[in-house]
């Protein structure tokens, strides 16, 4: 009996020592945990990782609790925050090529995008982008969603002239397109959009998928919801970890983080695909929302303008040019597969 008690005590001592040795990383999220799909992606990652790892633990914080959403990259790089769950499109103003790892207008959908990131050059270029820009972060792909809605408008949009002079919240490279055709754009965090719509500081907005947008209440003010999401055919999310903190982790902890992120990509994509149609039905049947499709003429305008924007950015920034060329080469190869294996989906 005495021997068993000693063994038990030793076991408790070892367990306590292991718990104390575990690394705990504080993680800010770009999206509040009350948001479906986006917010739950961050909390789900933390739950996945903490449930499988005895080496490292993450603690989740909503945007603004540690740092504002748009300051997360700098905070992780300088070590004032250990990690961030976010999307690189928020750094468009800091790094020209950042949005190519977030969402590309008329670009790859989720499966194609993940192929480039995980099996081609995407992930290596993503990390190189941060290294060359002088940010001390380690990046891991950690989520992806299918296309978003491309805008909520107070008035129906029938022509390019209807867009002229609008003030609109817009994200990433799509904002460059909208500005070129006469829309004044600003990048606002989720919690700031509805108040801006309500007081008339912006006339229209895009943010994310219908279920997410419904939670934010856009339908209460802007009744015309436009599709398809040409500016974000898919959106990638990243886990940024301070480089010193990452390198201080053991190989097992690093592998567990990567595995949890890969699992998170699956559930993040599935949640978006499974739950948005309910919000669309509710919006049309209960909230008075009118779903609209962009006309072929406007889609052609958006696409041709995007091609001009991409060409200009490639001339201005060598890394953008390299990443854009690499993605284009990959997409040319993927097209052989895509054009033959999938049923055609003609544009309406």
C-alpha cells in the first residue's frame, strides 16, 4: 500500500510538472467568437489544438481584447501578442502581395486555392512574403471558406453609373477594383460596419457570407444583396505565431498546431457550405432582402478592371509579380483538370 501511495504521488508530481512545462500562447482573433463560421473558426482551432496537445495550449481572445484587428500582424511580430487567427488581406496596406494569400478576384475557389498552397509553391511564398517584409512571424494556413456575397446596397445597382461616388466598405484586392471604377472604399472591422451604415458614413458594404452578414444586421439597412462574390471566390485564413515563440516550441507542438489547422480547414469550409442557404431563405422570406445577380456586363467590367489592377501591381512590386505569375502558372495547369472533370456551370 505504501509503495502504491508513493508511486501515485510521484505520478501526480510528474503530471504537475508536465502541466507547468506546457507552453501557453495568447492568441488574438480577427473575428469575434459570436460570429458564425469566421468566429467559430478561431475558437474551433483552439479547442482542437488544446484537446490533442500536451505540449502547447492556446488561449483565445476576441478582437480588441489584446489588440485591434488591423494591428495584429505588428503585435505578433514584435512579440506583444503570441499569435493571431486572421487573414492576410488585412495587411494589404502594408504588403502589396498580402491579399494574394487571402482572396483573389476571379481567382481560385477553395479546392484550387488549397492545392496551390499545400502542394505547389503557395505556402513557401506566403512565409517568404512575411520574411522579406521584415515581419518576425511564422504562418500556417488554418481555415478556408467558399465564396462570399459581394455586397449589400441600399439601392439597386443596374449599371456602372450606379456605383459612381458610393462610399463602401470593401476588403483586399477587390477594393482596388472598386476604387478604379469610382467607388470610395474603406476597410472596417466587423463591429464597425453596421454603425457606419446606420449613420450614413458608408452607402454599402461587403463583409462575408450571408449567415455572417445576417448576424451583423446589414439586412436591416441595405436590402439589395448581390452575388456572386467575384472579389472573394474563396478566402484563406492564417495562424500567425511570433517567430521566436514558434522556434521555442518542440517539434511535437509544432506538428500538433499544423494538424489542428488542417482539421480546422475542413470544418471551416464545411460549416460555411452547410449553413448559408438558411440565412438566404430567411433574408428573402422574413427580412425583405432582394437577392440580385450581377449582370454579365458588370461582371465583365469587374474582371477587366481587376486584370488592369493586377498588371499595375505586378509592375510596382517584384514579389507581387512573382507570386501572381506562380499562381497563374498553377492555375493554367489546374484548368486542364477543372475543364474536364467538373460539370460546366455557365454564368447566368
